[in-house]
């Protein structure tokens, strides 16, 4: 069993609560009925292969990596096996949906394949990799976020696809398409980064045709916290895969993007440690301190500091964010079960609900508790805190 560092400053109760929370969720979840996926629970429909479960399994596999406790590996293996058949096909996964979100859960399969040696995981990895070859792209080469969102790049999509893509290229394709991943990040920086704040807009429409797109820049109008969180996490995860690659210029550029974004985000951190749903507009009426994006930023910065991509001075910002969630958002329900509050359930652009990217839109989406889009990133931050 690996050495386990513990939370400091009399936080043993917090650590026990978080560990109990993981155990509670694992006890009450399987691939058909994840206790953390509120969208599925609310819909009453069958659980499908999705990025939310992918986040949770990533966190659980990291707990296995840190603690060596078999219960974490067994759960991740059993949960994933509920989707992945022996021939490598994936229940409910439709490659022709061409949806970047569906790539994210497959990145856990590398670790599961390494540990278990089950060939079905390798076959499933290759199946998901074949989706990348089918993805439509902007004229400059970035993946559309989904087939139903033509010409659009969303920050979330970098996290959903690129860590899996670059890991596959490194392991199985002689690093042939590493430049493709790098170029997609460069295009995001070119088109979606705001010079004034250093933050990144949630979405970009190359065609400028969507009602939410600025006619000049193509960008959506606001900086959504969780999108910033997905994006900073994508930079850290991709750099981790690139660590031993001989690509000095590319790595330096991505590190600069990462450090610049960390610095930009640090300017908007609330005294509580948390960040606002609309990060750059803390004074706007109805804006609130949001859990999931805060957790993603905490996890990404802690990991970036640990791996040497981000200067040590930013560790305090990330720890403050983590403890802010613990102090303000982690509690117990009446029945004694743990509870994480203040999570934006979902936010997007376009679609049937005419999501226009406005301030009013982002502040109108439901704020919920115990949804994996907050709990998963909190577990990722927790695993970094106890490494």
C-alpha cells in the first residue's frame, strides 16, 4: 500500500466524511443506477455511457492508485464492465453521435487495461479512438463539440477528448497525431482567450451563425466557471501525458497557457476560497459561489503544482479553494449521509432550450446537491490533497 498523506490542520473529521461519502456512493451505485448522476435520476431513463460517470471513475481509480485499497479497483472494474462487453462493444455508446463528451469515460480504460489485463478494455479503447477519425472539424482543424453543434468549439470538449486522444497516440500510434492536439489548444487560445481578463469564453462558433456568437469574434458572451475548470484540467492532463516527450517548444507553450490561466483565475477567487458561477461578474445580482468549477480549478492547480507545471506559489490558492468547498459546501443530510451542495446541474449553448450564453441564462440553470459534476471534481481535488 502506498504512503498516504492526510489532510492537515485538524481535518481528520473531513477526511473521514469524504471517505465515508465515497463508500456510500459506491455502495448505492452500479452502471445502471449511479447515485451521483442527478440528470439520469431525474429523467427516470436508463443510464447511458457518459462523461459524468467517467469523472467519478477517474476519481475512484486515483483513490486506488494512492491507497492501494482493492475496493476502489473492484468498483471501477465492475462499473465499467457494466458497459463494456467482452468483444469491446460499449452498451448505449453510439459512435455516430460524434459527441466529444462520450470520449471522456474511455480514458479510464487505459488504467483498467494496465491493471486487469482484460482485452475487452483494449478493444473498447480502439473503438472509441475510431470516433476521433469521424469527428467533424472546423476549417482550422478543431473538433466540433458535437455533431449537432456545427462549427462550434466548447472549452469542455478539450477536457472530454484530448487527454484520451494524446494518451492513445503515445501508447499505440507512435505519437503521430500529437501535433493535432497541440494545434487544437493553440486555436482555442487564438480565438477564445480574452486579452483583458486572461479568461476563456465558453464557446466559439467559427461560422458566426449562432445567435449566441459575437458577429466579430464568434465567441459566446460570458466566462462560465465550470468551462474554465474543464479547460485548465485539460491542459494539466495533456501536459502530464507529454512529460517524457521530446517536444520542448510545444510543452513550454502549453505550460505558459496553463500558468497564465492560473494567474487570471487567481484574481477572481472569493475570500471564501470559492469562485462565482459567472467568474468575472461577482457583483451581478443572483450570481453565486459554485462548487464544481471551484473543485476543478483546485484539482487542476494542485496537480499542476505537483507535476512542476505551475509555480509553487499557486498551491495556497488551490488549497483555499478545496477547503472553501469543505467549509461551505460539504455537510450532512438529515439521515447522516454526506452532502455536497452548490452545484450547477448543467449549462450549455444553443439547443432546443435556446441557451443564449447570457448572464440570465447561466444564473437560471438549477443549482443542486450531490451531482457528479461537482462530486467527481471534488474527489479529484481530494486525491491531490492527500497525495
